[in-house]
C-alpha cells in the first residue's frame, strides 16, 4: 500500500486524521499537570522518632543505631543518613530512581518492627515519603489579627487539631512543614517539699496517675431482650480530675494528688521563634506529591486558606498570611515559553514566505507546525509526563525542524511540476522520490534519543521530556509531510492551470540566484582536484576540532533558575534560648526595614519576609515586589553583611534552585567528613572549612551540623554508692530530674469528644530556674527517707553537639559548599578534591574519610552517562544510515558533519554567554549536542541521497551528480536551516523567567546548525567525490 498515493486519492480521510490528531492533542493538553520542571528527586522516606527530653547523644545510641542496624539491608537503598537532635531524630533513606515508594514504605515499616525495644517514653516512629528536607512549594504564616492580643504561640495545638487536616487532605499535597508555637498540655505540677512531708515518691505519683487515667471495656451483657455494653470509666474528663487520685492509702492515712501537686492546662516550653514582617507567627510550608500539578495545588490551597480565614480562624482572631509560592514563577516561565514558541513559529513562517514567494505554498508547509506541535501533547499525556518549561522547550526546539520534511517534499513536487508533469503525477512522483531521504533524516533525529532512556540519573528525567516532545513532533511532521502536504498540494492545484515557467524573477529570487552561484563556485572550487578536496576536508575538520577544544567550557550541573525568593540559612551559636532567637529576628527585620520602601539604596524592594529559628534549622526568606521579581539575587550581598554584623552568627544567602532537593541547597557541593570520634571529625571540619574557603574564594560554606561543640550541658552525675545506700536507683533519679526540669510525659488527657493532649508531670517553673535548684530538691527513697538530690549526685557543666549526623552508620559532618557564580561547578569540584587530597597526603587530617557528594556525585555520574550515550547516539545514527543506504561508507561521509556542528554549538554557547546572559555548559545544554547529531546529518543525507540518485537513476557521471545535487539542494537546505534558526532565535535571545532552562540548548542548536549548514556544502561533496566513482547507473538499457 502506497501511503502517499492513498493520501492524495482520499483527501477527506487525510483531513479526518488531522482533525483527530488536533482534537486529542487539545484533550491531552488540558489534562496534563502543570509544573515548572519535571520531577527529578530520588524517592525518599523519612523516619522520625520522638523522645521528649533526650539529648542528641541519647537519641543516637538508644534509637538511631538500633534502627539503622535493621534498615541498612533494604533493597534498592542508595543512601542512609540520620540526624539526632534534642527530643527527636530523623533517618532519611534515599532509594534508586525507579523504586516503588509504596513498596519501600512497607519494607521500611517491617524493618522498624524488628527493633527489639526502645527506652521508656520513646514514641512510635513515624514514616513520611515526602522527604523531610524537600523544599516546600508554598510558605504561609498563621498570625493574629492586628489589634488583637491573642498569643499566637499558644495556638499550635489548635492548628494541629483544627487546621492541619484541611490543608493536608488537599489533592496533590504530600505533607506540611510546621514551625513555631507550643502545643497544649495538661500539667501536673508537683511540690517536692509537700511530697517529702507525706513520704510520697515520684514513682508512686506516676504509677497512680497512669493507672487511674484508663477506661476498661468489659464486653457486652445480654439481659432479656437487650444487650448492654459494660465499661469501667475512669479517664480524666477535666483538668482537675487528676487531683482526686489517691496516691497513698494505708487505712490510716490517705494522700490525694491535690495534697502534693496542682493541675492546669499549660503549654510546652518554647524553644523556637517564628516571625513574619516583624510579627510572631506559626510558619506552614506545603510540600507537593511527586508529579502533582503545582498550579492546581496553589489554587486549591489558596481557596482553602481563604475559607479558613473567613470561617474557623476569624472566630479565633487569627488568619493565615500568604508569604510565597512557586506559581507566579511557573506561570511566568510557561507564558514566556508560549510567547517564544509563537514568535518562533511566526518567524519560521515568514522565512518560508520569503523563500517560497507564495502564500499558498507557505500555508501548505506551515500546516506541519500546529498539527505536529498540538499532536505532541497526546504522547506526553499517554506517557504520564507533565506540562513544564522543559517539555515545552522540546516542542519549541522542534518548531523549526517540523517544516524540514515538508520543505523537502514540497520543493521536490515543485521541481516535478516545472518539468511539465500533470499535477497528480508531479505530487506523487515528487513525494515518492524524496520519501527515503525524509524517512532517513527523521529516523536519525529520533534515533539519537534512544540512549536517553538508559540514563537513570536525576537529569535523565529532564532529558525524557525533551526527548518525548521532539521525537513525537518530528514523527508527526514526517506523517504530515508524506500525507497532508501531497494531499493538500493536489487539492490546491488540481483545478488550476500550471505555469511552465518559473514566473517573474523578483528581488528574492534574484538574491537567491546570486547566493546559489556564490555557494556553487566555492563548492566546485573545492571539488576541482584531489588537492583542493583534501585541503577542504583537512582544514574544515581540523578547524572544527581545534575550535571545539578551545571553546569547551567547564561544566555546571543543572540550571538554577531565577526565582523571586532568597533563602538565608543561619547557624547561630549553640544553646540560644527562644528569647535570644526572637531578638535576632527583631534585629534582622530592623536592618532590612529600609529595603521596604524607596530610599538611599539601589536594591529591590522587599515584598515579604519571614524568619524562623530552632536547634534544627534557622534562617529567613524574602521576596521582592513584582516590579523587581527578576532581581531578587541582588539582595544577597546586603544580607550577608547583615549576617556578619551579628556576633557569633554564621550564615549563607542563596537563591533556591528550581531543581533544589532540600532547603538551603542550590548548586552546592557536599563534602562529607566521616569518622568515629566526634572531636576528630570537628577538627577536620574546621581545617577543611578554612582550606576550601581559601581555595575557592567567595564560596559560601555551611557546616551541617555546626562545627561548634559548645551546646551547654549540665550533667547530673550519680554517686552510685550513696545512691544505693539511700535506697534509690539511677533510673529513679533520672526520672525525678526529668520531671523537675521541663516535665515528663506520663499519660494523655483526652476528655470524651475532644482531642487528646499530653499529660505532663513537672516541677514548678519558678522553683527550678537553674540546675543548682534541682540539686536542692528533696527526694523520698523507697523506704520513706528524705534526701536531697545533691546528697546522691553532683552536677558537671560541659558542652556537646547541637545535633549528631550520621552517614552510612558513621558520624558525619557535611560542608555544603556553594561556589560563586563566576566559578563553574566542575572547577569548584576539581579544586575541592585537590585540596582534600593534599590535606590527606600531608597527614594534617587523620582517621577521617572524605567524600564529595550532592551535586558533585550527580555531575560526575551524569557526565559519565552522557559521554557513553553520546557515543551510543553516534553509533545508532551511523548504523541506521548504513541500513538505509545499504552501505557502510556513505554514512561515514555523512558523519563528518558532526564535528562541524559541535564547533558551531560551542561557539553559539560562548556568544550567548558573552552578549546575552550568563550561560554555562550544564547537562541540559549538553543534550543540545545529542540533538545536533540527529539534525545536522539531515543536510548531508540530502546531498548524498540526491547524488546517488543522480548517478543511479539519471545516468549522470559522479562529479556532475554531486554538483547537481548541491545546486538543487541548496535552496531546501538553507530554507530548512533558516526556519530552524529563526524558530530557535526567540529561545536563545530570551532572558525572562525560565529561559535558563532552554537558552543553553537553543544556543548550541542555533550555532551548530548555522555553522554546519554552510560547511556541509563544502566538506561532504569533497569527501563524496573520492568514492562516488564506484557507483554505476541502474537504468535498464
């Protein structure tokens, strides 16, 4: 069956096919989720375990180590990290890219169930698949309405019980990051003096409260015709019920809890400070599910927040203030991309009109653009991708290439018409004659993307979107060129009388003819003799290889974007109190207040700013007003100066990257310092901190955790002999001290129909202000004698870590190094590695293992994958052409166009970097070179294919066949090149939001196409001239 003939003879069927493609393309477009970029994060599971009152050391030894022993053997586990803090610990498990997260969650849960036992008061581990460090897409702050004196910090429990569920149940929301506030708790406050007077021990109180606060179901009792459910009800129903508990009764003396304690609703101690625009609040970060539509999530969350503000929160004099979200940047980026696609399409059409000089022919070829572009959305939809800047960029890159096949077909049909053939024969024979060439060029373009499916790294997810978009659109353009174009041409001309001439020679044709003569004269000169051919081949090839070597820049990993958001991570001195953290926040707002209004500064204006500080994470974020939304990075030097003005404070200010996988991470290089002894690790960290800062000037370095081992600790050390003589145990002493401090959770308080809160046993806050006060507290031993805590224990002041991190079961400190923008990531990695090697070789660092991770690992892995995939793309292209030409030699000739394109691509990249906008050689840009392989060979294919056709079917001699091939193909080659170049030009010249994602690839393609188009007309004919003499005519005599 001849598909071309069928399309010509059945125009209605062809029209229906086009309508269906466009219809389903529109349906696919409306159903694609919208994001800024494809999801590139590896699957992560976070295990969080809470143990109130525990130190980081206790969390590590009693909880984390036990959990890690069970989790270390999980299938597809790529990396295991943990962090131990005051009161809780987290373990982050990173899995291979293709790991099913639900299966992994199930396996992690089973492994945790194998942990034998935990200490008392350790809560059950909680699993989360959103990744504890993943960047929220929305930041909000819950605050009090101005003029109201409601204490916002006391509303954390209200948020958890009344607000959280409405936000977390929104479609697409994975989890919330909630920061600030103190939760409600029922506090039973003991009086040690009254306890000793009545001979009551702490264990008696704990035991009596926990056993009294319990309901027991006895089952169902059937009496006559009714069943009665029998329950023993004892749970506390109001905050004074615990005081009625009898803690001692020997038949003579009875002691109630009210005799030795009081009870009231209180709040957890405050260790965190959160502020927005100078006012305290509770910050809420919204994380999205993988693959979710960011725009839809933002719209849904905003609608729900508005409802809550008008309903539940208003009645409490509260409201949620919207601080920042990613939607504006995404929408602006996608709008910019749509605009660039439209402009590129229009420019391509204008180029066609200039070349063709016929509106009818231009419209005919122009059909390929909307049909192919819209049809691409069908494939993106069916393959479960999403609509993002990267997938749209793939369509944009293809805009200029979409008309290539149609140009070749239409040009050949037009050439057949000029010979005087009937319209049907001219259309059929013209399309059939170049059918092999357009199929070959399409297959080579598509084939180079096959290796992309083997890239498993993070960047492979980005490549897939471009690969799918370009492949789908190019395949559809092939379909259009061999069905729609012939059918439409036949429809337009079948009832019209054709002119035998070429028409009046206008200015365009005159200029075109002059240009063709100049190209032909140069091409014929290089084909003149063996020497000129060799000079042509050697000079152009050597020039290309040398230029590529000289122009090759150092590499980056992924584009960072230009979001209207600056995140500053602070590392305060260990042990800051909540009051001190608040004072820091007030200072920061005071120092940045001048940037909220125009004045004697040249910086953008601040629209929003929020601050948060805790032992776990401290920092602040800000965004600029709309008129300065692309200039937020200008704040960074000023913010660094403010940070440096704070005594003992350390911090870094960065613009979060669009592919950022964690808070505070952008184009960072992680230097992991692992070992057994914490002192050795910290000393090595300090040495490396200074060495790296000196080796990479201007870099921002954040140690995680802090290199300061100065978190104040008061260690109550029991005298075992005195403790035993007093009838006490170490466990009883520890529990007593825990109670006198911030309190110890011993049960839960949950009146019927209300949410539960912790029931905490604690000492009076006013009575125990210092550790020495605890030593003076009386304690009753198990035989009823009174002693003082100081009689059986002493206190020693020391310092410890704010947190203890582990990497693959070894203690670890991570230096997160962000090099200055002027230093490429590859250069920074090489410098840091050299610095580490020198320090290890000199013996300045001992008993420590160093490992570069983060973007360093990803860059090395991705470049290794790209290197081999580039070679694989070359091999596939060569073999495919060999199969199409039934010859191994001619494809080798065609492949000589690749180094010409590579040099042009690097030249284009350097020019864009110098004159338009900073443009590094990142891994997305490197994909441009793979695309070039499949596109630049097309021109060479046309020349070789037509030359062979001239010899085999038109009985021309070899040199005349080559010359005629070049002459007849100059117009379609330059028409295709110019439509591609002008179609790409808006992408290359763009500097708006999101342009950094595609500008690099566009510059490589534009430069490569421009250079290879010209040089291919000289090098390929010169090479082909050496071998075409072996070809013979296949016309039957």
